[in-house]
């Protein structure tokens, strides 16, 4: 917890962050991207536990792949997140307009239709590609997202991340006091984001299939959808080149069009998880395989 950390440690981490931010900001885009991807691959070599976890997760998700194919995909995962870190370092103080110039937007009409419905919208994106820029760009289009996020352990870094997330009008909520605000936002026709692709706590989750294996998954989206009838708006912001992304809004999913007997919490949770899986399969090298998704 942040309250038990040493203030000195927090300041040292902040100083290291500021040095890296300055370095990545002064480098040309392609050089910064190459350095970031190289650092990601170096991290793979140094962190044995994460290296093995990513390889294990990929082997579980893609049993048809050979060990060599899994290894190549694992390298691509670490390289991607190194490049993503470089982009985030560079973008903390970058104007939103400049960020938007590096994002190709597809399917904006789907976001507009969902927002205009007045029914509330789930901004449905996993930890895939650049989910931070997905929310920023969505807010900049006039659709601010209320996002549930776990605070960073370092409060000094968390304040900077929150400021970056909110500069296009988005709002960040702590998980502790999110439920009532989310319900109110959805009933008011707003857009909320809960990244539902990570392992849930046993008290809050149920096991549904994810890449063919039972995975403990949050039921919060299904419960909120059942109460509000909000639309699901699938969103992905995928890397297409150094510092460049394609943000794709897909056609909204209307849960009220599903027969009532198929709208139970477990069924809707499985449906949302299947949607997440399809998004991850579109660019598996850009998903957060560093997370122990299938831990018992």
C-alpha cells in the first residue's frame, strides 16, 4: 500500500521517472521508440519470473504454437511494452492535439451513436495496445470516460498519471468508492470504463472461459449492465508504427436485445470475456501477458 512506503523511495522513483521522461522527450521519435523496445527486451532478460510467466501464459492461450513461435511472440510482447512506455513518457506533458495527430481513428460514428443513445455506455477495452491513449482520444472527441483504476503504489507518480489521464476530460475513480458513481454515470447516459481483462478477487469474480481455460473474472460489468441496460462499445487502440496508433470503435453491443433468460450475471460475464478475447486475438503481441491471468 502507498501509505506504508518510504517517502524517500517515492522521491527516488519520481526522480528516476523524470530523468527517463526527459531522455525520451529529447530523442527523435524513432530513436525513442527503438530505445524503449530495446529496454523492454532487456527487461525480459533480467526478470526471470516475468519471462517465464509470459511464456507460460502464451503457451496456455495458444497450444497450437510451437515453442519457437511462443518465444518469438513473447519477445514481441516485451518489445511492445517497452515502446509503449516510451510513448507514455513522451506524452505526459504533450498537448492532446499533438497526440491526436498520431492516432488514426476508425468507426467514430459508432461512438457517436452510442453516446447519443442516452442509455449509458461501457467503454470496453482491455490492456491492449495503448489503452491510455484510447481513453484520452475518446475524451478529446467529446465523450469523456469515467474510468475505474487502481492507484499506483507511489502517490507522486500516481498524481502525474492521473493528471495525464484527465487532461482530455476523463475522470479517474478509485475502486473503493466506484460502484455508486458508475451507476449514476450510466443512468445519466455517460460513458464508463472498467478494464475487465485481469484476474478478479475471489469475492468479486466468477470463473468463465478465457482462451479456453477458466479464469476468475469480475462480475461488476455484468451487474451494472443488468441494472442499467447500458451499451457495450468495443474499443482498441493498436500500435501501427513508431509512436503511431489506430483507434477503432466497433458497433455497440445492446444487452437488452439478448433474451432475458440469457442475461444472467455469469452469462453476461462470459459474453464480455469472449469479447475481450477476440480483441486480444487481433493483436496478441500487444496484450498484457505479464499478468498472471489464470492463477488459481
